[in-house]
């Protein structure tokens, strides 16, 4: 049986459809205490006075923690570091009286019942010494500064622009967006004998949280176990430890009891977010559609205390053939929480601008948008002048266009109609990195033909449980029902945080290399049997298949693994290994996509619907065609949200989010989403890693918002460059 | 280490917590009597008191649908319903949808169509879909989309959710 490459149903599917899957805020203990957070109502200043007496007077309230009475915490930045932290001085919850952003946690109310804690939290009185704050990126553009040296420019972009036959230059804008995973951020911390803590946390990195908590509270790793068996969505919001885990631990240490802290939806707008970003793109082209120069400048927001910076601009120099290129990325400091990674950070925004600019250039050149991209297609990474391990982007254009019916498009804006609706067809390219990380893995094989595979990674809905089971089943030659997967537990073998689309490739490689060692041991056992049919064979001469050790050359030469283990008196074989990828500086590793979108726009009302989308993706070998397609489909939905709905609105007078809920922050609902077709283009790749896996978590969103914006232009003749494209911008 | 020491607290006269009221709920065919304060929602009563965590809290404001349960067969946001309002009511949660270990046709269809990713909105989606089927209003994909729009899925599994509901509709239709 081969599981890799098949649409294997999720192994955790039953748990999720029956309600038995347990999430962080659902673990309990006999001595459970409930917490509620009080957050700041100013954006900058200090707490002059905080009075919890009324809250403490409520029956059932056990304590109120503030900066004045919380347990001991580290006094240096190092104690608050985490593996995903940007440069700067990390935020310290309840550390002192300073207010750095509106919505900052300033007190934790602990009570016997949740409703009591919530009520008492409203009674905490706070006086502030407020200072003048600044939360609007547009007012701080002149203060923006370069944090990192930009990638080396190619040639002389300015000169090429000046001499260009056709030139397009424009500014694009992406507002603040929040992840809004369905599960509220939550931590349940149990306080066990002698002060050992078990922390059930909503996180994408249990070991990252474990190190972070140990660093803050001076605890030993053996005394803190962090678990997240199920995560109700994260999309990057769970990469860094969030403040509720610190507060929940503070409560547990203070009361020596179990504490559960679930944030409210509005409090989650005080966590990380996609930073508002201004993107300026200039492209110089010849009349034949080849490019002379690309310039891309981004200005993004960050907090006063950390420099969150992602690569928005160098995608422009990577993707299309152009002799001259220049890019820079600047940050503007504001009195806000630090932004964070959100699905395809940097690319979702930077490529949005690039792909809209390319569409505008196609219009200026009177070229079909696909044809323009083919004329400046690059087989090499333009930034580093390297070949790709694989790049089937041309095939993405071809297959995507064919499935969409692109050939029937008439180029003029407002030229296609369906009844009273204007119809628009737009397209864009997507690109992301094929990253891979060192990953640990443990396999325990028992003589009854069962294997347990474990790693401290997480499954945030991406399907990690299932692909781990698939890869292990194939590597060990066992039916998938005989494989148990354990993850989301800091006591398991090493894992980086789960993000960047690197988990599938990394964990699959870790499983196969660990399974190699199991196979070596099984062969040695089999060869000790009298008259062994596998005598004289080397480790690479055999495979594990159907519960047997089988000679590759002759399937008739085989030994059941149960026989080999029992003959050797071995009931279980356990192997643990940290697998690292060989460094390869000679290739670029990327995934690509071509996205085609149809919109229908009500001419009178300006209502836009995305009626069809085809996303053709080249991402190496797909381990699970079912769960991977779901990832791409979900990413397209995210792209629709980014294009048409999503925007966190800040009242700059107060520096406070105005739509901090999931009704006024619009995310796509079922009626907003219609036909989405996902195509995986064949992309064999033996260079990127032995299984040819590149990851699919990010690539599906990249380019989608641009394709929608380009389709809206095609439908209406109106070019909206600042997202989201709302009705007022269409009718205005 | 920074160690704040000012721990003195003035404790004014205590505010007592609200008086509890006895409520009987018929949950998944089982009679459960519990004493709840008037401010306890049905959602919190199910999750914190009856330990039925399959019903999810995603917003607590009736905006996301993750807490959808069936009350007398009709779909309701448990977060907008106070437990004391439902004395004597018959409530079905995701835990009560499958009988004797056999999955409900909707549960099986959600697995078959991969109609979820993180799984957090899933119990609410399935309960809402069960209510939708009982209502008998939705016939077309567009009608399903419209009438399932009270249940947000941030993972974006919507097309698969519609396909799963259509499958279950067919399976259940052919049975009756």
C-alpha cells in the first residue's frame, strides 16, 4: 500500500466531527480557577493607579494580579526571547506600569467561576498618565527607516526607468489584517505537586512556549510541559507565545492551583496582525513585453519595541527577468502591538502589489496578462542567479488558463457581461519559498506490527497528523490504521515552530530517516534467522512492505517483521533521530502558482462576488491530495477576504481598534465563496529533498488578492489599489 | 528578578454572587439538573458544567456560529441563550448526534469531503447543517451557502462544507 500521493482522509477526522478533539481551553482540573483579563484603554503612557478593591470584594474572586503584585519575572529582555521574536525588546505582560499599546493586558482577575471573573474584571479601576500616541502609518512615512540592508540591486534601475519605452508606477496599500482563528486564544495551566506545570496552550510551537515560560519564570524545562494536541486555527498567530499563556502561568504560580484563561474575541485584536503596508512598484518595459527594470519599495508598520520586518519586495526581483532591479523595505514605529506573521507574510502583500502592477503594465502594453508573464519568465532565481530545484510555473499558467477557459476572455474592460452584472476575469502569479528545518522524530515499532511516530510539531488544521501517518506507513510498510501519531507535546522529539510551509517536508524527511534505522535493525534481526532468505543483503537492498522485510530484487525473498523481531527476542524497536538537511547553496527552492479569478459586479450597487477561481499550484510532490487541496482552497478564501473584506480599522484619536469583533471585521462567509478549483501541477523534484516535498500552507494565498483586483478592473474599468475593494471605492 | 512587594489590599464590603436557579435540561437524551446563575449562558453551562466541550466558543457574541446546538430540533447560538431560559428543553449537541458509535451521515460526509481543517467550527457547522436539513428549505448549493452563512469557517472549507451537506442530504433523503 502506498499512502503518499493519495487523498487519505484525516486520521483525526473522527475526533473533530464528534466533538471529542480537545483544544487548549477545554482541559480541566478539580481545582480549576478561571481568569479574565483587564486591558488598557490608552495607547501610550503609564498606569498612575490601579485599584482592584471592588473586584476583590466580589464573592468568588480569589485574587487580582497586576504589575504591583504579580509573581517574579525575569528583568532582562533575554528572559522573554522566543525563537520567532524579531529584533527588539519583547513585550512583558504585567511587568510594569508602562502602556505600549491600546488593549494591553494590565490585570488578571482570578475567580472560582468564569462569569465572576468576567464581572469582577469590569470593576478594576485604572487611572493613567497618558502620553501623545501615534498609530497611523500614513502620518509616519517620513519617519520610516531601513532596518536591514536591502538585497543588492542589479544594474542601474533609475537609468533604465528613465530610458524605458513603457513605464508603470503606482502605490498600493494593504491595511492591518487580523488572523481571527476560530478558536479563542486560551491556556489552561495545571499546578502539580512540587510546582510542576502542565500548560495546555493554543500555539504553533510547544517547545518554543516551554523555553519562553522557563525563561520568564526561571523554571527548569523538566518542570514545564506544554501541550497542544489540537489547535483551532492559527495562520501564524500562534507562532510566538501570546500573553495569555504568561498570565495563566502567573495565576497558577500565585494560587498554586490550575488556571484557565480564555481571551475574548476583542482582546485578540491586541495580539499580532498583518502590518499595514504601503507598496510602491515601478516597472520599466520594452514594447515587446520584456522588462528593463523593477523597483519595489515597501513601508510597513511596527511597534515601538520590536522591529517586525518581512520580505515584501525582493519577490519582485526574483520572479521576472529584468536586468535592473532595486528594492527597499522600511519600517515606521507606532504605538501598537508588534505585528506578526500571517499566512505568507511579506508575499501576500508584496506580490499583491507586484501582480497588480504587472496587470497594469499588460494593459499599457496591450498584451494579455498571461502572455506578458511568459515574455519575462525566468528560469533562474534573479536575485542570486541560481537555478531552481524545480519550477513548473509555465505549466501552472497553461493548466490554470485551460481549466478556467481564459482563451475566451475579451481584453477590454467592461466588455463581458452576465445579465445586469459586469463580468471580470483577472489572473496573477504566486510564489513562496520551499523551506525546510531540522526536525526530530521517534518511532517505536512493536512486534505486533504497530508503530508510534512522534514529534513536537503541531497540526493547526494543516493535516500534520495525517501526513505523518501516511509517510510512516509507507516507510515502515504498515497499514495506516497500525500507525499512531503523537505531536503537540514539548516532551516529544525536537521541532521548530510549525510555520513557513516547512513542516511537511521537514517532518516527512525526519520520519523516513528514522524509519531507515528501523529497517536496518529489522534486516539484522531477519538475517540472524536460520536459512534467512535475506542473507547477504544490504540495508539498501530491502524495503518494508505489507508487514514484511522484502528484497527489492525478488519479492519472494521476504521475512515478516513480526517473525524477525520475535526470533531475536525483541518486542519493540525504538529509534529517535534529529534529521538535518544538507546545505545546498547552488539552488533556489520555491513553490509557484497561477491563479485565475472571475468576478461579477453589480453595476448599480457595486457589490462584488468572486464566482469562480482556479488555482494551479506547483509545489513538488503532494503527500495528501485531499488535505493539500483543502489548504489551497482555504488560502483562496483568505485571498478573497484580503481583496474584498478584511480591514482592521483604528480610531487614531484613541489608538484603538474600532471593529474588534468577527462581525464588523469581515471575513468571508459561505455565501461569499463559490467555485474554487485547485490543480496540482506535476513537479518532480529529487533535488529539494529525497521525497520532493515543498509545502503548501502559504502558496495558495499569494497572488489571489491581485487576481481579484485585476478581475475587478477588467469588469469595471476601475483600478482600486488600496485594499479591501469595498463598494464605496467601486461607486465613488 | 523583579519582585513587587506591595500586596496590601483594601477589601470593601463584599458583593455576593447571583443566586443560583435549578434548571433541568434534556441533553442528548439525558436529563441533567443543575443549579446555574442567571448570567450563565447555555454555552458555558454545556462546556463548564456538563463538560460537553464539543460545542465551541468562538466569539461569545452570536457572530461566528461555533456554538450552534439544536434546541427542540432548531439550530440556536448557545452563546446568546441563557441556560435558565431553557428549563425543560431538549438539546442536542455534537456529542449526541452519533448514536452507538455510528457517525451521523453529516459527520461521515464532513470527513469524506474534508469539510474542515482545524476542526474548531466543525461541531457548530454540523449541528447547523442538521438544523438546515430539518428545515427543508435549502435545495440548491446557493441556498445551502446562504443558509449556512451564520457559521464562519476561517480555514475556508466552505465549498467542501456545501458538498458534504449535499451528500448527507442525498443519503438521508434516500433513507426516508
